[in-house]
């Protein structure tokens, strides 16, 4: 996985006082995160694994504060354990 930028929300984060734009921003962020999850799980060979959601959750908890690249690397390491 090389292009982590395609999963970055390109919308400017609106102020909290504007509900409709804030809702759209959150929707786009969730959509991009789901796309990243699907692509990452597929790339590491866990897309159809019965524990893929749990493994992804563990990788997310470990790496999300550092960005999607850290989540992906954590996912790769965890996949080695169960595959």
C-alpha cells in the first residue's frame, strides 16, 4: 500500500457551529476510513478472515494516533501472527 493520501479527507474541517458541513465532513471521514480498512485488509490477506474486524481494531488502536501508515504496518505485523 503506497498511496495513503487518497484516504485523507480533502474537505476543510468546518467549525463546530455549522452542523450541516460538520455532518458532511464526518460522513466523508467515515467513508474514507472504511475504504482504507477494506483495502488494507485485502492487501494483507485478511479480507475474508473471521477475525479480520478484531485484528483491524487492534491495529487501529495501536497506530491511528500516528496516521494510517502506522495502522497499516501494525496490521501487517498482526496478520503475520494469524496467517
